[in-house]
C-alpha cells in the first residue's frame, strides 16, 4: 500500500531526480499535490478553409504527403532533423512542421492516414501552418466524429513549469504518480466527508489532474481546500490547547493603584470600544495561563492607550511590562507619549513624583553608556514598571525583576525568534503577550494566521478626530497638480499648521542598499526608468524652491538616534514647518498640528503602508489632507491601488484589498511575505466560510483526542504539514 511519504523514485524511477532538483518534490504526496495552475482546451474542431492566424484549433485531416530533411547547423544553433507534412480535409490544405524526432513522425503520419491535429495557426510565406502540433491518429471505425470532438474539448492541465521540466513532462510524471496513488489513505475522517459532502481524496486527485469537465475541477478543489483548512486548523487547535496548559502569574491589579489614578486624570472619556477591549484584557490578565491576544484597530483608534492601561494593571500587580517597538523613532515616541500621559505617575523617586508612581525606562541600541546602564539597572531591579525599547531589549544581558506582560507593537516587523527571546525573560512561567497592529486584518485571516491569539478589534475612533481626505496627484500627466500640492502646504503653514513629505528612499547613494526603510514597488512593475525619489534630494529642492519661505528638515534612518529625536522634537513643538522623511514616521508619530501629507512616488508603497502613513495627519481637531503623487499611468495596477486607498479610510476594507494583492504568505513558517505558502488551493480571504467550518471540526477533534491517536491518516497528514521545525515555530510564535 502506497503512502503519502513514499519516495518519489518508487513511482518515477530515474526521472524522480529532475522533480526533486527542479521542483523540490521528494515524495508521492508532494507530487500529487503539485496542482495545475490552469487548464487549456485544444480548440474547437475547425474546417481547414476557416482557419485564422493566431487561433488555437483542432482539425481532423488526412495526410497527403510527408517528407524529412536536415536543416544545416547555423551560428548559435545545432543541426536539426525536420519533417514537413501536408494534410487536407477536403475544404483546404494545411502544412505541418515538426522539429526533431523526424523518423518517428514520418512513420506515424504516412500518406492517407487520418488524424487530429492541435496547435496555433501561423503563416509562413503565405501558407497556413501548425508548428510542432499535437496529434492523435484515428482508427477509421465509424466513430471518428465523436472521438474528434472529445479530443478537441478535453481539458489539458497546465502545470507550473521550470527550465528543463515543462508542463507536458510533469503531466507524464503525474500519470505514473496517480497510478501509484490508487490506495493512498484518506486523511479526512469519513464522518467529516459525509457531513460536508466531500469527495474522497483519490477521486479528488484524479479530478483535479485529469478532469473530464469543469465541474470536476470545482469538486476536487473544494475537497482539497478542506484538506488544507482542516489540517491547518488541527495544528492551531493543538497550539491553543498547549498554550492554555502553560503556567503564568495572574495579574489582577490593585484597587486604588496606579491604574485607577491614571483613569481619574484622563482628560477625556474612553470610547465604548476601549472599555470593552480593556475588560477583556483584564479578564485574561487575571488567568493562570498566559494571555495571547492580538489587538488590532484602525489608525488612530487608541490602541496605545488600551495597551498602557493593561501595562498599568500588571504594574499594580507587582510585575513589569515591556513595550517592544520596531524602530528607535517609534520607541522614543512611545516613551515620550507614555511618560507624558502618566505625568507624575511616571516619576517615581523624583520630587514631583506621585506617591504610587513607577518609572518608564527607554532602552535602544544607540544610547550612550550612562543612559544604557541606568535603563538596564531600572529593568533588572524592578524600579521601572514599564520598559520601552527596540531590538536592544532582546539581548542576553537584559533582565527583568518580574516580567509580567510583553506588548509587541507592529509585530510583523519582528521575527518569531526575536519575539520568543523576549518572552523567555520571564522568571516564573510565561508572561502575558499583547500583540498590537495598526494594519487591520480580516477576522478569518487573523484567526488562521494567529491561531492561538484571542483577536480583539478597536473599530471606533475617538471623538473629535476630523479625519483625512485623500487624492491621487498624477504628476506626469498633470504637472500643475503637483504645483498645487506645494501651494496647499504653504496655505496650511500660513495658518500655523505643518506638513509631512514622504519619499521611498534616502538618497546620496552611499550605503543606500543597507537602508532598511527603502520600500520596493509592490506590483513588481517598473514605474519608470528613473530611480525612486529620495529624501535628501526632495528636501533640498523644496527648501530652495516652492517651500523656500518655510523651515524644511529631513528625517531618515541613517541619522543618529539623537538627531532623529531632535528633528521630531522640533516638529512636535512647531518649530519646523515641513519634515521630508522616509517611512520612519509610518507608525506611532503623533503631531496633531500636522494637517498635510504628500507621498512622493506613492505607487512604490503597498496599500497598508499608505494607509499607515496618512494616519500621521488629521489626528487632532483639524482636517487632514493626504496627496498621493505618482507617475503611474491611468488604468495601471499601481493607479488602481492608489485609487482604492483614496476611495476609503476604512483600514479593514483596505486590508482585504492588500491581502488580495500580496497573498497570505506562509502561515506555518517564518516567511512573512506572499512568496512562500503552505496553502496550495486554500485562499484565506475567499474561503472564510470553509475555514470557519474546518475550525469547528478541528477544535472538536482535538478536544476529544488531543494526539489524534484514533485517526492515524489524519495524524500523518498533520505531521506532513507540520514537520518538527515548523512545530517549533508554532510553539514560539
């Protein structure tokens, strides 16, 4: 009996080497799950008299003559064996040309022989012809008409091919594999198949690789999507169960503590959404197993305030909280804003500190020795109840007195190993984990990608926010639109307001490749021959040109942390009118007086990134304006993407658009882009209902039989999807 993990050489013999080397396929299961990317038909049966150049056709015709000849070698090309034939169906003639294997074709296509020929019609020296057509000989037993139609209408699978291994060769290998796969064990339990009216796995594989009609493909894909969804949800259900068994210290807070004092001094009321999410976090922090929560919300929804209240509850419980930020600019911004919001509550040990105050420490990689030593001591001694930092927090010598909560801002910027390194710093059990993202994720995608996380969302914006209007500026088509953009900045500055100008790269080519902030074109297109616009160039041009009457400063990732901080301080205090920046200001920067953002070469950025960037304006009571400047042509994918961003400020809607463009990435590996994926037919966004059904089934199976001992084929499928290194990844994520 063959199994999914049977070596491919058993089915393919010596040809298995090509499948292994060129496609990375090692087992029988690997190959039969290598699905066609599309299907072709040979073409409608066509009379020779009605052939048109460029059409894909199938013709039934009789061979008039056939002859072989040798084409002499030419520069850069070897000598070729060539056969030419002429065929007719009584309405016209057609010429056929075959390259190589001339003897084989000459023996098959003898004068008088009837056959079906399929290919694309071309012309040469005024003659219609098919170059190297497929053909099938017909035995003249009276059924040739039906056979011809069936041959013309047959669905031909087209496989993703590579150099040296084309689709037809893959199809031949698939024939051998399918013959060997007749007895493959079905991973889905019979009752699941029955409840959801699913085909058996062997039938599904036959239908997807060798469909008789289009309905076969639909039936097969639905069953194979269930395989992927169910096994994936089993892995995530096991992960959730294990997480619930891990120990953690409950953090119930203290009545009359620092959190109550903070709430009493808030100059505004919490939104209903903030109260609801806060109550859910309170409940989970009080549990004896670690909280794993994903807090997502649109730009400006108040996630940082919700996270801060959770951190204060942990501090009231005698523990410490860490806020991990992806950039020094964002870490410094968090440190400043948290310290400002807490006021005297953040100044423990100082003359003006409150009685029950704590400290808020900042730790980044480029701090001077004295400041770094003080921050490390505050963290290790427990004097700092809240520690804000970048990747510097992950270093081995950083320790905490009692780490109770880890808050990760913009988690997609951190690898699994980095997040795990911080989580391991808890002295007793595991800390609670709160992951924040300002890039909203559709709920079904979130519950799949973040399978063990309790997903909570803030959809309500605080009152008083004026909002942002967004417009596309086609600078190449209408240069006067760009001129008007600079005039708008001047008009806002005349009223005491400020502006951001964002560019894709820094400029001054030295070291450019090392700059992590440079973003690439998201469509894989070439937006133009010129390089992306750069901060240093644009800042100089604006300061000496249209914005010469304003104070203009540059901000980018190659500046020292002190210099970056100084620029942002001057901007926050209103001493700078315009900051020309890379995406270092993408998240976390909060300057309510900034009302205009101009994004140069906006087509170089992704949907979610554009949404994050424009979230830096319109944060106060003043309305914001975001201008997306582009040279992309109207009707291009890039312009369509920009149009989608301009059409809505709903981050959840934009996240769906973004996901459709970028794909989901590998949900069971450490790849965080769309290039790799464990999912071959399942689409997280489009198969929401199916994923929900699979999640319910998987949860019930894991609750009844955590190790799936009663379902060996299912356990085998799970092991195939989740080898040891990926199981370790899931445990750490």
